[in-house]
């Protein structure tokens, strides 16, 4: 009971801090956009537009107000769940997020699953013989993939598999002949549910290169995390006690070492899946993947304040919520944690 009450207090504290973190992030993004070089009015009308037209547009967009008034209006909209409208096409920011977020989620989840399977398999393969060839290969794989520049790797796989060999498309999310009218949705899942094999093949072919590249870059993190935690766990006293009871090394690793070593990996996976939604910017840009990161990059170039603010706040909210959920899950699963 005491541990349950402590867990509830810890959960309430973590959840109570989440709105504060989001407010700080929203405020920081608001201020950084205002001090950054560039004018959204010039981005829309051009720098040579008449001064009267610029002044009229500033008044219409509310950019002629004081910084404090703009900030108060911005926070008031956030509290009401209104992310505003884009400056360029006057489209609600919520519609932009609803249209682009599924593509980023599809790419991120597929890449994370592949990265976890590959990375954990490589990390686990060298445990039987520490300092052996497999262990050394796993160490080099973890360090090598972590150090690879994402943009360089993305261009390299495009040149190899799309341009030179012609096996896969260079970019995009689906073939032009199968492009849905709205350009959004979870098409991989939809094609599986509808048993539309033509759409499924086309979607998978376009997903292989960006998801595979992202999975390659992420898998080394899982490899290194599992190797380090599993080796540290296997040196524990309770593991030596299990060996002294006559258990085989396989039983020791699977029953006592692996469950405890996977808890830190779970934390890494949770944080990674949230940060991937906005952190795969280079991958989405290189492969023309119509996700939220690509739309964020376009909004930054256009100085579209509401779109940038809305996307960053939504990404931050997802990162915070997933991080809190993972923290609470690990705290509930690991009896060694003290609050």
C-alpha cells in the first residue's frame, strides 16, 4: 500500500508538471519566432510590395499589435484549443496537423519497430561471448550507426537503391496513380484492412527507403543500450546467486538478466517514438515524405508563425505525454525505484 500511494503521488507530480512544461515550450517558441530574422509579411507579399499593402496585411493578421498583446492572444487560443490559422493560405493549423501527422506517425512507428527488432537482436547476439567477434561487431554497429549523418545516409540509399538499381522509388508516400484525394491517413493500415494488395505494395515500396534509413540510424541506440545494461545486469549479485543454484547461462540471461536490462531500453523506446514525430525532419525532406516535419520546415521558410507554433506545441505535447507515460510504466514495473 505504501508503494502504491508513493506511485500515485509521483504520478500526480509528473502529470502536474506537464502543463508547466508545455507553457514554457510554447512561450519559448513564440519569442524565438519574433526575434528570428525574417518577416512573414515579406514572405507572403514580397519585399518590394507597397507599404500600404504591408500595413493592411499586418493589421489583418494582428502583427501590428504589441508583443504582449500577441502573446496574450496566442495563449488564450491555446487554452481554448485553437491553434489559429496559417498566414499563407488561412487554413486552420489543426487541419494541417490532422492531414500531416498520420504520415509522420506511420513512418516513425514502422521505423521504430524495425530498429528495435534489428538493434535488440544485434545487441543480444554477442552476450554469450563477451569480447568475442559478435560482441565486437555489435559494439562497432552501435557506434557506427549512431555516428552516421542522416542526410548523407538518406542520399546514399537513394542513389543506390532508387537511382542506380531502380528497385524502389526515390521519394513520396504512394504512387501518383494511387494518390488518395485528401493526401492523408494511415494508408498502410487502410490497405491491409481493405485487402487492397495493389495499394499495399505501392505503399510499402515507398515506405521501405525512408523507414529503413531511419531504422538503421536508430537501431544502434537499441544495440548499445541493451549491451551495456545487460552486461551490467549480469554482473549483479542476484545473477551470481542464480548461477550458483545450477541454472544454465541461457536461463540466467533470459530469466534474470534480460527483463531488468530491458527496462532502460523501454524508456529509450518511449522517448524515441515521441521525438521521432518531429525529429525525422531530414528524412522527410530528403524523401519528400508528406509528414508533419516536412510541413514544419516549409512553415519556417515561409515565416508562418501560427503553423510553426501549432506544430511545435503539438509535438512537444506528444513528447511530454509519452515521456510521462514511460516514466510511470517503468516506475510501476521496477520495484527498485524509490520515489
